[in-house]
C-alpha cells in the first residue's frame, strides 16, 4: 500500500508542476524526444498566469503548493547542479524557506516533551516566534536575564517528509530504469543523501554538535565565530543558543553606516570558509546571507548549522591541489590529481583531460574580477566530467555549491572581489604545510597506526577466513541451496510487488482519466 501511496503522491506532484507551468519550462536541448512531447501535452493544462511568469516564480509557486518537504527537496537539489543543471539549480536556490508560524503553545509543548521540564523551569520568558522555515521556527527567550534564541522543530514534519521521500525514491528508481544515461548521476544515491541530510537537520542535537565543533575549530580564527550552545536546554526537537545582535551581511547600507570595511569582510568570509574546508575538513554548507551576521566588533557570525559538509584527508588534498593548480595555471597537475584520486576512469587520456581543464581555467585569468562567473565555470566543469565519465561525488558537489554561494556573498560586499586572489594565501599555506615534508611524516604516522590496527585484527581475520574456506568447500561439493523459508519468502515478495505494481498502474490510469474528464 505504501508503493500505491507513493504513486498517488507522484501524480499529485506532476499535476501541480503541470498547472504551475514548470513542465512547460523544461529545456528540450540535448534531451530525449519524450521531453518535447511531454511539454506539448502539458502546455494546455498550465494556468494562463503561469505562462507569463519567470521560471523561478513558477517553481516557487509549485513548491509552495506542494508543502514544506518540497521546499527542502528543492533547496537540496539546488546544491546538485550536476543533477538538475546549473540554470535550474540557480532557480531552486532562490526558493524562500519562509513558512507560516505554528502556535506558540504547540512549540512550548514540544520543548517540554523534548527536555522533560516545564517552560517556566527552563526560561524566565518565552516569546512569540520571529522566523519560521520548513523544518523549524525560532522564538526569542530569556535565561537569567540573558537573551537566547530557541529553535523548535515543526510538528509533524518528520512524518510528512518520510512520505514525500518515498515518492522521491520511486522517481529516482524509475529514472535509473528508463533513462540509462542518468545512471552516472546516481539518482537513488542522491535521494539517499537528501534523506540522510534532512534527517540530520531534523535532529537539533546534531546541529548543536556541529555548532560546538565549529566553535572549537575556529576559536583562534580572526574575524569569524558561531553562537554558543546552551546544552542544558537542547534536545532532539529544540536547540537553545546565544542570541546574536548583529547586521545581516546582505544589508549593505547598515554595514556601511556602522563603519564596517566591506572589502575586509568579503576577504574574511572566503578565507574562513577555505580554512574550515582544508584545515578542519568540516564546513558550514548553507552560508547564504540570511545565515551570516556582523557583530559590533566586525566579526562574522554564522548561524543555522543544519547543513554541514565533511571532507576526508584525500578529498582535502584533492581540493587544495585543484584550487592551487587553477591559481598557478598548472592544468596538467590538475588533471593528474583527478586520475590519482580515482575520480576519472583510468582508460581516459591525461593529456586530453588536461586540455579540457585548460578550457575551464583559462577564462578566469586575464579578466576583470567582476566578469568571472563561478556558476559558468561549474557548468563547464559538469560538461567535462560527463564527457570523461567522472562519477558524481556528493561531498564535492556540496562543497562546490557552497563555494559559489560564498563567492556570491563576497561579490555582494565587493563587486570587484576576486576569489582566486583571496584564496591564494590560505591554499598556498595549506599546500606547503600538508603536501611537503610534513605530509611524508604524517603519512608515515598514519601508516604505522594502520599497521598496528591490522596486527591486532589478524587473529579474527584468520578465523573468519578459515570459516569462509569451509563454507566455500561445502558449497562446491553440495551446491548453493536456499532453505524452504527463504524460498517461500522470495516468492511472497515477488508476488506482492507484482500485484502492487498492477494496482498502482490502474489507479494512475483512472486518476488521469478522471482529471481529463473533470477539466473538459
């Protein structure tokens, strides 16, 4: 029945996208002929007003109708231009995560259930909500005369998202089955990443942990910090943190009036992001202007750590060498790093890949800073990765998306801001510290640790190997057999899926007939 429900929800999503003119705005260039046919069939059903609106407006209206889960899905897809295309990713990134408030009494109940204490015991004052998004809303409150921000998860959002993600899985599996060319992008894996990141975002204890970790990592960094978490008043459905009195980074006039140096803020922002990425391997992955404030001391304060990214040591080295290669125009080395990291299949030619990388890198040199478009560079990069069969790397795509956003905010502060020039000191220092003699010592140390762990595990490995050997010998002599319960379970599962599929197809067909009759 859950599969049938997923089909129904997909039909509803499709109908909303048709009515709001999103389907008729789909690009047809380099797409299968079926996309053109779909657009033609959908055109008569689109609202008249939708046909006169910009594509981003159509998207916003459709997502608003579909509900909070689809706001979050749209924002996530905005981080995957490799999947939806750069233009659509930019449109999706403009989705407004502003929802209606839910009652303060409901929020208080959620806080009390999550923390096991009364509101009066927790806060001396608990105010009305001031901001609401798809996952949670924020209330001002006081603790012993100290102002705090209390973020509370929206009621019922987990159940709603669980149903909607089921439909996304169904769509991803259909895409992999009927569009073989899309398998390189791993749509099911993308959906799994969406599910995991949103589940993490809905557990506010994990956001609190992210804030705590970044605070620890950046305690000695100039010009950047995050709010302090009140752990005593933090649980799965609520997080209490320091109230930030500051100016939003998007408010240029207020920043100038307060005497802040906008050029310095732009440089601090990009360099802080690169330090977190390269030095710590842990970065704030949602650094849009609404999440960035400047306090009275001129320090950038980042809030809302619901989405964070991590990079392993190998990925950090890869990123540093790629960035540094672009900065010093060593495209051969950039290409070699892709092959060494295993991101490009070995049967391709390094020189040909270096030539393609040069086509991406050269436009950023010898041009005024304001004409260099990171979005355009990413579009070229995705075309190249497609040409050379490079598999999608979710952690790198999230990093690239965040880099584009951070560069955009820096350009907003300083229209002539050159990200590559600002990045050079941070990336160069990291290269010297981690890819020179220090790297050899670190690698040797890591190798010794790995060898010790392997030695400790050898007895267990030997026992498992011996057991596996006996099982293989037994199987070779007697064949592979299922026990009766396993065979019966497989039969029941196949029958159930076949039945569900038939029923779902009939329901979809009847729904479409009903819609057609209702419209005529």
